[in-house]
C-alpha cells in the first residue's frame, strides 16, 4: 500500500508510533467504549498496514492485550464496588507505608484487588509486606463535595484501588510476604538518606526541605509559600522525582565510570542499574520507573549500536507502561511526562531554528582560526541554545495540561529552567558526594550538606523572584469577577461560607483539618478575594482553622460574638488574630456590616450573656444581596427560635441555611413559617420541611449562589445548576 512520501518516511523512522496509538485507543475503549476510540484504533491499524505487515499485526496484538488487561482491572474494581456498604473481613498484604493511619492493602484471596485501608488508631510497628487480618466496613472512596478540591475517588480509582476499608478490627499476623522485600529495603534506605542528606541543617528549614524534595521527592510539609513560589515560577516539577532526575543520576554514574576508564559494556549496564536503584529508593513513583525503563531502552539500543530515535523510544515507553497498567493513561503525571517528550520529538527541529541566532557563527570565518575564547563561547552558546530548545518544547507540551489540571500557565519557566536545572544537577552531585565523604568521615559529609544548603537557598531565591515577575505566570481566578456565595459541604457539624461580595468575607472556617483539605484549596484555586472574617460562635468545628487561615490569607478585620467564651479553640483563634494585627470587633444585635452596592450583612441575633451552650450563643446573620435575603442561623436551636417568636423579630428570607445544634434536632414549624424561605439548606438532611425546596450539603455537595443577569442562580457541586431565584 503506497501513500504520501512524508508519511511513509515518518512511519519508517518511528515504526512503534502506530502500535502505541493502537494501545492508547484500546485502553480508552476498554475504559469507556465510544465510537471515536474505536475509529482511533482502526486508524492506528491502518497506519500499521501502511507501514508494513509486521507492524499491522503488532498493532492488533498489542491493542487486544492492552484492552483485555485493562478490562480485567476494571472488572475486579467493579466487582468490589457491589459490596460497598457491607461488612468485609479478610487478609491483606500491607502494600505501602502507613501515613496518617492510611495505607494501601492487597487482598490475599481472589479476586486480588487493592484497597485503601484505614487502620485503627493505635501505635504499631507497621512494615510493608505484613499480613493483616482485617474486619471493617467497605465504602466507596469519597467524591469531592466542594469546588476544585482534590478528587480522591478518581485518584484512587486510577491507582487501581477498588474501595476503602474502614477497619474496626485488626490482627497483625506473623507472616511477611517476600514480594515486598525490595520495597521494604528501599523504604529503609530512603529514610536513611533523608536523615544523612540534611545533617548539619535545620530539618524544618526551607533549605533542608528543598534538598529532600529535589533528591528524594519528599513533599515539603507546612510550606505553602515555598510551594506557591515554585509552582508560579513553573518549577514545581523539580520536586517530583521524574525522568529529569533519573537521567541526571544516570549521567553522574556514566561520567564517574568513564573517568575511571570503564568501557561502554561496563558503564552502560551500571548506569541502567543506577537509574533503577534511584527510582526504587525514591518510592517507585510511576514517572521515575517510566524514565528508568525508557533510559534502559535508549542505552540498550546504543549499546548494540542501533540508531536511537527519540520518538520511537517514547512510543516504546508508552506501550510498556500501558501494558503494565492501563490506568496510567488517565493520570496527569503520565500525560505530562509523555506530553513533554512528544513535544520535544515533534517540535525540536522547528524550535531549534527559532533559537538559531543564539549560536550564530560568521560563515566567512574558518573554524580553524577561532581563538580559544571564541571556541569556548561557541560551545557554551550551543549548550544554552539546546537547553532553551528543550525548555521551550517542554513548555509547549506541558502548558495545555497544566492549564487543564492546575489552571496555571508559567511562561517564565522557560528561563527559570536553565539555572534551576543546573542547581538541581549540582544538588544531586553534592548529595552523592555527601554520602560518600560522610561515610569516610562524618564532618566532611556535614560540610558538603551545608554547601548543598547554599545551593538550595539559591534555588529558593531564584523562584521567589521569578514568581513575582509581572506576566511570568497566569492563574485562572474565576472568583475574582462577579459576585457569589459558596456554602461549603463539611462533615461532623463543621461549617464555612464564602461571600464573594465587595472585598470578600468568610463566615467561619471549619475545623483545622477541613479547612486544610476542603476550604483553602477551593478558595486558592478559584482566586477568592477576601479581607474580613466572621466567627459565628465558640466551636472548634467553626473556628478551628483560624491558625492556618491566617498563615495563608491576609486579613484586615474580624467580627466575633463575644470575648469571654470558655472554648480553648476560640480563645486561641482570637489570640492569633490579635497577634496578626487583625482588627477584632464584638458586634451586637442590629449591627449592620456593609459589603458593597445593595449588599450588607444584618446581625439578627447576638447573645447578650455568655452562659449556656456555645450553640445557643451563635451569631445569626441575614445577608441582603441585591434584593434577595439569605438567613444563616449557624448552630442555633430552640433558644433562638423562642427569642424570635417572643419578640416578633423579622427573620424573613428567601433562603434559610441551617447548622447543627449540639442537642436540639431542628427548628419548629412556627419559626419556619415566619422565615418563609423558598429554599432550606442543611448539612446532613435531618431538617426537611414541606413547602420549601430542601437541599442537603453532604448529599448534593457545596451550594454556589451566583448573581447573573438580574437573578440569583443556584448550583450544586454534584448536580450542576439547580434553579434560578428571581
């Protein structure tokens, strides 16, 4: 079969392109059958036939194997999904490290599936590969209830996890599986490396965190500002051990062995072994393992003196990865890794022409007449040109995906990558030197670590400056425009409401855990503007997140109901606000808090005495928003209801937002008739009333009210637009 000469040449240069497309199409069809994935598979088979018969057969064979294997994975997960909500008992192998009481487990019996297990809260010497006898309730992974928060259910699904086991009984059996011996050893080595590489440095300092992140891929804890700088400068990838790190380690091993006179047949296998060892000790992360596999393919081809074609090697790496686990295709890390490599392979020639001026030489000056300085300058300019080409291609390949997943574009990364990649390489070299010299004499290793700390400090300085360059990065901030109210769906009686009106106001912040996991990611990713905070009452589920709130958001003022509350969480919150120079005000019934044009908050009720339950001393607020009224009762109960009915207080509202009183079940019918709300929102659905539309946050997700075209529109996180309110 003859075709255009260009296509024939491309297929000849990259014969594995068609099988790779066939594998991708087969996995897509197995995951979610569609006409377009079927046509994609047929197109790949046609390309294989166009290329040559062997490639045509390879397309069919690999596509069928990949699709069948992925179908089996999905069927196991779907079979386990039928047992959600039931009691599950059985033996599992502990397949990961235990972090915050959670780990991955591999069931011993058939079908052999992965489970996320929540272990009981007691100290135990957990070891990867232990056999545990567990009993507990099998539940569905939690779906995201709030806008733009981490989707743990999708993440677990793409990790091959079939369900979450909330363990009630746990018995550690004596048996330990030998299949996890490599992972256990790698974990021990990683812990030792983490400690040795930061000897002589402050373990909680930014320099130590950067060294551990760059060398071992450890995510810096409690370093939101540091992470934001690296993210906004487009350099966050240096914190994730990936192909860049693996190839650098391989090049270090190659240079060292060649310096000792080792030949190709010696140093190539050693480099391959070094890359796989590094990938293992850094946690066997998929990007690192993929890079090790691809590096092994490239070096093996070079070892047997085969011509290396980057595009063909990328296709081979994709085939191997997807045959191993079809879920990888849907993981952002896989898409970013191969997106960058494909962009380099496809755009490298074009981009090189764009930077040709950087290494321009006078065509009329013979190379033999170059001075030593001119020769050195040309070599350096060509190296910089190559780095700019790679960085530009990488940016082109990754930008659509970073925008889609993270709502971020960072063109400054093209220029930041040059010095930062050099610093990363130096940090990896210094880390290796620290381990060797520290083994000989520990003070030498400490001295190298301190030098490494200076390199880490330099990288921090570069990204902190790059992150504030105007136009250096663009972040989607949809909540910067327009007006909206977001009522967050939080468990266990926690509450948080965002008023995107005027300068922005937060009504309560939830507990410390829920603010960190649910509220702040949503506010940050949407670019919420905010300068004020209202704490409704002294309850840790409403004010427990104040400390983290102040670390991440600049406040001007805060409104509280009282200062004499006995709650320690509330006292701590007020103390932190005052230390942060936030103006704290105690408000009274009848006060009015202006927000913007045609919008203000009315204080309907503020308890005059600091007695009784905290829930009986809640602030009750009514938002007046362009003619609409929303009443927030917080956790108020019968005491507030009695006060309203006794004083004939005006509490009329279009929407009623109810909290969860510690003792009282729900407000009475007389009170609800007096409010006259069209919509009643509650956290757990216990309050359902006739004559009004009832919405439950923990079932329907966060509710978002937006003002658009003269009317209020109500959206649910899980169900989309629900209705409009005139």
